């Protein structure tokens, strides 16, 4: 008897490029996929310049999938081995365009952690590399993909739970200096290595979600300052050097749909703290229950005009009830609600089916441009148009970064 069952396709093989802090979240997401029954993805390689880091991550992955990925300390050797279909890049920002372009030119598809590149120009170079090699390029932006974030975005945009949005206020003001003795944070203190401070780092998540909610930004006004005068000892590339990224800012972002977002931060204001993230509409308000810069990752409580409360659990249940079976499988593959797991599956599935990932390079660039607009406004001392930053017409803040890296 001839079987009519289609043979199983071989799994998509991913190489983990970079084995530092954020790679652990990617591995945790992969673990949740496998627990749900996913057999469509394997990690076939781990790369790090520090062999011990790559071997440690390879052992962690082996506990999930049953075999160890091969370990590499040279990207060219990994590419030449021909054992990977795509690269999952978990690197410091200044390596994104360097290794991202290298793996794309080597024939691999690539998913690159946010922010896509150090600057607008660097990001466009990565996008160009994907196009000329006909490769998939995904931006590893996880926040929008979690259940709470998807549900809250639906409640605001589709359900109109709080009516027409009038204004958004997000603030995280306090005192909590970075521990520059920690190697993970040393490079984050230098503009030439990170592209900018938390406006660019955690702010990339915030920018993406605000654009999911409100669409195209119009004009941005921002003031920022650097108040930390300590020396970062033994920073990558530069040795002993003072911080050059902002540690406080206040931004007003006006969207083309009329929404205004007021966004403030400091880790250099001693004394009292002020932390809130509230979305005000014509019918009520939503309070973000988690880190306001990771919009709705922790869900939200809603207070309506009559003072009745809609819990985050109610919003999630209502949202899930609107989804058909196929849509649930697409948005939460194998029942996975781990946002890193979802982004990994989306990348692998886009490779298999040669489709656009949920966030491709252009999506990552557009979110990044909102962060860059804050820097450009603060540098020029005036409001800037989002479109002028996205196009590269305005790049005063980014010019020294592009010059240093010969971009």
C-alpha cells in the first residue's frame, strides 16, 4: 500500500551568532517551542569569539534538542561548513552590520536583534545585503509578539476599549547608575558601540509598539543629557573612557493620527522615583502593569469613565476568542506564548516558506528611525520630522558613528 502521507520536511537549521546575555532569552524561547512539540527547528551551530561561551550555550541547547550544535570562533568557518540555513544574531550593536552583512553575503538568512543597525545608514547596508543575496532578513523584536502585548494592542486599536486615544504618558525617572564593572554593560556606555543609550536600547521596543498602536510618527522633540562622569574601565576597543550615552531624556512624539506620546527617563535623578505608563482615551485609560518601555509585556488594567475596571485577564480572553484556529497557530505556534520563541519560529517559518517575517529589516529600520529622531532632535536643539530622519536627510547625531565605522 502506498502511503499518502507527505514526508516530514527536514528542520530549519539555525546558527546562534553571539553567546552573551540576550542569547539566553533566545534559548529559553526555543525551549518553549520544543516543549510544545516543535520539531521544525534545530540549532546546528554556536559562534562566539570566546570559545568557552559558545560551548556553554551549545551544552544548554543540547539539553533541549538532544545534540550539541557545532562550536565556531570564526564566522567564515561557520559559513563554509554549510550546516546552517539561517543565523540568529545576538550581538552587541556595533557588530550587527559587520557580521549581519557577512552572513547574508555568505548565503545565510539572518535574524538580527534590535536595534537593526548602529545608524540608519548601517541598517540600510544590512537591508541591501539581504536584497542582493535574495535572503530573508528579520528583526528580532519580541515585545509586540507576547500574548498580553497583542491583546492590549487589539483592545486599543480594534476593540476601542478606551475610545479614541488622546495622549500617552510614560516615565521612568529615578537613580540607578549602570554597573560599568559588569562586562555586559561596558559597551552600553559608549555611543560609538551602542549607537546611543536607552533611547536606542530598551527604547527600540517602545518605539516599535508605539508605531504598532499609532502608525507613522510625524514630529519629535527631545532633550537629553549625560550626567554620569565616572570612568568605564577597560571598555571594548576604547579602554578607559567616560560614558558618552544619554542617561536622561524627555521626548514628545507626535503621530500623524494626532496622538501625542510623552516619554521621559532618567537613571541619574537621586531622591524620589516616578514610574508610570498610562494611555488616556475618550472612554477611559489603560495602565501598563510592567516595564513601560516594554509596552504591555506585563499586560494592563483598564479604568473606564464610570470607574469600572477591566482586568488584563479579561482583555486576553476576549482577544483570544476573536482568533480562529489558524490565526492562533500563526501567532502562538505550538501554543507558545514566549515572545522570543514566537520570533524564532516566525523567522524559521519565513525561511521555509520564503515569506516576509512579521518584522523584516524595513520594519526594524522604521522603529529605529523613531529612536534616532529623538537623538537628532536633542543634538540639533529643535523638533525634527520623522520622515527626514528615516530618509537620512537629518543625521547630525549619527554622523560621528558612521564616520568611525566607515559606513
